[in-house]
C-alpha cells in the first residue's frame, strides 16, 4: 500500500483521540497545566466557525480534530499549496527571464532597427534589476536607435485585479502581466513643508528611484473617501484627501498596466545612462532578432522561500499560472489556473475537493477543509517541498507568555483576511515526532456585513487577535501533549 493511500485511510477511518485524554509521560521541564480542547474552544468562542486537525506523521493517526470537514477560505495558506503545485510542474532550476532583443545591427553606437523589452513574467523584477538590464544595453554599444521601442508583456495573461472586491488603493492587489515591476506598485510619498505638500510617485528600489509617468497624484479637500482613482489615456490618476495626510508619509499603490509601467521606467533609466528611446509601444509578439541583454530571477526555491516568507500575492499568482502553463494547459486567467491547481490538490488530499479561485488566497471564495490540508501536508513530497520554507511560529502559554518547549519547533504558513484566519504547517521535536496541522477560522457573515470599502472594518482587528490567540492555544497544547 502506498504511503498516500495509508494516510488517506487512517484519516478517514481511525478513531480519534478523545479531547484532553492523550497524556504521554511527563518530561523534565515540561509545563504542567495544559488547557483541554473544550476549554480552548469555549474560551475563544469561535468553535462553530473553526475547523482544525492535527495528526502524527509517523503513524498517520489523527490526534485531535474539530469540524475537520468544514470548508473555509484558507487566505494566504493557499500559497503553501501553490508552492507545492509549482514543485510538481516546474524544474528545480527554473528561473524567469527578462530579455532585450534588437532587430538590426549596431553601427557607430546606433541601433539600425527596433529594440524589444520582453518580459517572462518575473514577479521579483525591480527597478534596480531593470537598471542592470539597461546597463547591459549600454555595454552592448548602443547609444541611440533608428527604430522603435517595443515592450512585450504576453508571457502571462493580463489580469486587472487579483480580487476585484478589494479597496482600490491596496498595494497587495495589483494587476498582473508578463512584464512586472516592483510587485506592480508605485511608491507615493508626501512631505509637508510650510503648510504645503510635496508629492512624489516613484518606481522605488534600493538604488534607483526614478519618477514615474504612468501614475499621478492630486491632493484634494474632502473628508472621504481617503483615496480616489480613475484610469484615463493610459495614466493611473489618483486623488487623496488632504485631511488624511498629516505631516508626511508614504505607501505603495497598485499600477493597472504593469507592462506600460515597466517599459516607461526602463526608458527613464536608459535616458539616465545617456540613451534616448522612443515612447514605448506594446507588441504581442517578439520580432526575430538578437538577444543583447538578459536578466534572470532567482531559482524556484528562492522564489518560493520569498513568497512564503513575505506572503507576496503577485509572486503566488505568477508562479501558479506558470506552473499551470508548464503542465501544458491553456490559461486564460486566475480562476482557470486555480481550477487546475484545485484538481491537482484534490488528487493529493484524496479527501473531498478543495476549490481555489486564485493562487495567493486573496479572496474569500476559495475553500479547503482542515482535513484536506492536513492530508496534503502529510505527504512525503509535501514535507520535502516545504522544508525550510515556512516561518517559525513562536509558542505562547495560555497566559500569553512566550513558551519554550525543549527541542520543539513549529513551522507554518499563516493567512489573514478581514474576519478570516488560517494557519497550517508542522510541529517538530528534534529527532523524534513530527506532526502536521491545519486550522481555519472564518466569520463570513461578519465579513460580508463589513463590505469592501474599508481596509480595516470595525471589529476585524479584534476578531483576528482572538483567532490568533485560539491558534496559539492549540499549538501550545499540541506541542506539549503530542511531541
């Protein structure tokens, strides 16, 4: 019998450890008082909105569970599935590539032809990396061009929003294309001097901070909303309420045409290096020519590590769509690609049918149960694939104090939306037991009542604090009782 079949069988069929009944022999220095499951559920009051499961990976035994089949939005825990999906479809040495292609010879510093900026979908391309690409063009001997400057952003479908229900101004909900820059965000900064504001919109990175031409900001006198937006003539026009600005600050705002944004910043960088390019034009295909410059992303493992650590939505969506395409599928958008990932995850879990609407978790439409998630985490390929990628989670005692359980570590991926919370990963005792767990909590009625106009609706923050405390209480119990 395959390991996967064994795990599926034990999850479905073995009796559960009764709440609070498992009591392994005490170890030296082990905390004495541990809350029972019923105490934890009653204390936090979200038992009917929560599903969880923890299982022993050595035996496949389910140790504790509550509403294990309850389908809930996984939020950013989805990214752990996306990472595993990428492992299943992309080679370990996979890298995204951004190229510069020319269609003619270079004579006395002048390109006799067109210049193409060709995106490969790299989600980590930033202004500094784009500047390195520009420097390669200069190093190739180009000082001017006789033809046109084109950009090609068709390596991936053009996506206007990850989740159309999010507030317009949130930087974690950018557009997506085959040519992405700075996570498809522009940095809006304001400073107040002598009663007036100085406003900048930059493609900011560590070394370079060029001003952008595809986004504009205007300060207006109004009480609300804080931000306003419209798109016209290829420009993102923003307004911001003066009353919300204070003395100064900054935030990232999304861009809605990433290809045009990237090309315009590249043109500005080239001007800084002494080369004037024509106004960029979009092309669907690359003309035949010579590759004179290229920029590679980090390898797949590096992309996954960054995605899970920083929980970047753009990276997850790009990686998920690229994995679907690498498997030979036509991908028209996020939902189409997420359906393919759902089908793959169903085959892994063999416990119902997870249903994903995108690859990042930025939606309350996606659904998965704790049972399904734990079953996927229990697979040997999942354990290998996520090893070293998830963040370490600090254990807390029932009183909220930082706890240390000798030789025990917790590594997991978390996810948070308003009135939605998830956490899934592993509890490990060095050289001994290893547990897989999943916890999903959501109050969808409260989420719907809050609407989508506010970034932080009333009650969302306190609900999240309670859900996190609930998770911590469970983790402390499991770490002290079952490892």
